[in-house]
């Protein structure tokens, strides 16, 4: 049963078209709007009728784009208020229900996007505080006289209530009344119907949710359609019916062949980050609840879509509990869902917008250290980098930042060590441009950085990246297997020494020219290792060698090469390429954040 925020005010914001629906969203576009205030409620709950207490509802629209604040008032029984010339953009909507001058309920919806030329509907809950005193219950119940029920009782707060039953015109009626109930949203009322008096046989038992407000009487029932009623009316088919099966069940991210009598299902591995489901009851009067991994039960109405499921990485169990109209018989459906970690980020999955806000926020709390040369500068360090451009376009992808540098002209293999104290008071990304010494010196420098145990103790994530230059004629002595073995030995040694730090790999970046075999061999070794060992990998070579449509870009020997429109000079990244890799970085850090 719903036990929270039983009575709400429903606010329907309807934006009237003011121009072509294909105009798009621009700051100077405007549309007229109609704001309709209506009282509604969550189904299957006993509440107080606040509509009799509300004199007016104040509405405030606050623009996030600098437009003037708009105010309106709905005076009951008036049901609507019209706002003229609502500009397209982002708005905060606040409503206040008043009794005289006193505010008795409030509601808010933040960051609502209003587009030009389209209709936008929103519903805003209006919360009425329960208070800290006592209130009363007076619930009228009705049921058919012909079903033989001659005894009704109600139990609330361990108090038994046995009301008198009256009958007229084929309908029986009784009132369950109780006083001095503590205000709150957590009262259960058990209604018992019997034939043959108090000692007779049970005809039905029903658990109803009761919300109590200080100094008020809860005397209204909310029917299945969310409408207030002055009585809880029971139909004949609600008594004795043991049907606790669903008629249908489907999921947003995977299909199942649902059979009502089959209780166990397995969705397998689901790659979508937001998974919802929709259950459909087999008959009116059933009550459906669900939970994930043994958490608290959540009620859900038939034929409605759930909120995104809060899944953990790995195996999850969704339970769907259906209670029959007799309020006794129950059926539990169990659905297994496996949520994988994306250990490898490549051109198929690099978009971080599919991560939830919570996952992005968690990623921002990680303390990440990264060593690189010039391509890394394209992505992170330059004042006009892919990282900064992405953050400017979408502020969600902004975190603490610090950059340490060495002289790019000397390629100094031993730059000044990073300052460990930054991570003591900051989270986010710290990068070191350590230049372009020999590839083995890059490995050694990354390894030696962790000789500073104080610095290592501040980190959550660490990595370093080679450059495309590392497989050119500059280093003709390079052997892919030898280089891979050295990197592997270094990372495994550091992982063993610092188990709290997540170390992730990069493939080597590419050039637009014909690719040297040693680079392709090295990248394939890295991919094979990470795939076999659940190693975290940002596959920059794969990202660079696929165009925006996902088509592979290869040289005449079938080796990956850099997609030319991503480059400024055949090796370094322009803004399109740098933003793509910055997005992939955020996707990887969001995935790593799930494990922290």
C-alpha cells in the first residue's frame, strides 16, 4: 500500500503551440500556456479531503534562462489559470496551496524544459505535512448485501473496531471510526468480513493504507482511478477470489515470453543502463508490489511502467508480488537480471549520456591520475581540449581538475613529481604531461611515480598512455610483445601493491597514414589481455579508427588508421576527435565508479 504523500495536487502545464513544431528550441521563441490545478491522489489510500481546506493555489514559474518570473493564482472552485507568452526554455515550477494566508501544502518541479510549438504536460505533487499531533479516522465501507456478510471489523494500531452494519437497496454499509491516531503516513487498517458473525467463516480480509494528519479527519477513500470517494466500495468479485496471477509482463530492455503460470524468468545480461517493466493484472482488485535484491517493497499500478530499477553490477533478482482480491492468496514472480560492467570502452559504447545522473556524480568523486604526451593534451590538458569543450556543452561532465607539465621541448623523462597534496583536498582528474621519452622510459616513469606512497594513498584510479610516435621510425627497436609484457608486468605489480587503485589500459593512438604492424600487434595484445582478465580498457585506437557512423577506417593491410576528419596533422586530434575520446573517458570512469 502507498504510505507516503497520499494526497497530492496535480498540476497540468499545457503549452499551446505558437509557431511551427519544427522550429526547435531558441531563447527568443515564445508560446502561450494554460496551467490547470487539480487535486488528485495515489490510489488505494484513506486520506483527508484537502480540497475543502484549500482556498487558492499560488503558482510561480522561474526561468533558468533569464526571463521574467511569472505568477498566477487559482482561486477555488476555479480550476485553471492562463499564462500568456511563456518563453521556450528551462523553468522551475512551484505551487503553494493556501488556506487563507497560511501555506498548507507545497510542490515543486525543477528544470522543466518547455519547447516551442509543442504541448507539454507535467504533474507536480503537492505535499501536505502530517504534523506531530493526533488525528481521526472515519471510513465508510459499502459492499453488496447479497454476499451474506453480516460481520465487519477493522483493526488499526492494535485497536479492534466492530461497527454496526445497515442495509438498504441491496447494499450494506458500515463506518470504521477511530480517534487519537498519531499523525503519519504509516498506518495499516485490516478489514475483515465474515459470514455467520464474529465466529463465522471469513469472506475476505483487506489491508488498506491510512494517512493521518494532526487535527484532521481522514474520511475519504481514493479509488483505483485516483479520485476521492466518500466510501470504500467493495465489489462482489473482490471477495473470495484467489486469483493472484498477472496477465502480462514485459520489460523495456529485453523480451520475455510471459506465461501467467510460469513464475521464474531470466533476462540474461542486459546492457541498457535504465531498465523498467510493466505488469498487467489479471483482474480488478489485485495489488502488485515489487522489489530488487530484497529491498523494500514498492507498489505499482497495473499497466503502468515502473521507475528505472536500481540494479547492482552483476546478478540481480527482481521479485513481483501479486496479492489476490481476497487479500490472502499471493504469487511471486522472480526475474533474474545481470548488469555487466563495460570493461572495454570503444566505438560501440562510448556515449556517457546513457549513464544515470547518480553514476556521473559518483564518477566525479573519484581521484584520477593520468600521464600522457601530446594526444593526451588534445583530450585533457590544452586550454581548448576535448574535455573542456565537452564540459562547456554539458556541465554534468565537469569535475575537479589540475594539470602538471614538463618541458615538451626536452622530453624530460623525469619531470617534477606530481603534488600529492592536491588530492588530499580535491577529487577529479589530475594529468601530467610527461613528454615523449622512449616508450620504456614512459613505463618506468609511471612505475616510479608510485614510489611516493603518500601520493599513491590519495588515488582511486590511475593510468598512462603511449603516443602514436612510439611505433614510428623513432623507435625502430620496438617489439610489440616485449612492450606489452613490460606494461603488463608494471600494471600487475602496481595493482598488487595498491589494491585500492583501479589501473586502466589504453591502446596506442593512431595516424592517418599506413599503420606500422607493431602498433596493431600491441593493440591486439592489450585487447586480448583485457578481455580475458576483465581489465579496464579505453580503446582509443578503436575510437579513432571508426567514423561517426561507426564504419571502420583501415589501411591497405587491414590495419586501423586514424579517421582523417578527427585529426589536425595526421596524428593529433582536432576538436571532434578530442571530444569523442573525452566522452569515452567519462563513460569508462562512470563504469569504474560502479565498483567503488
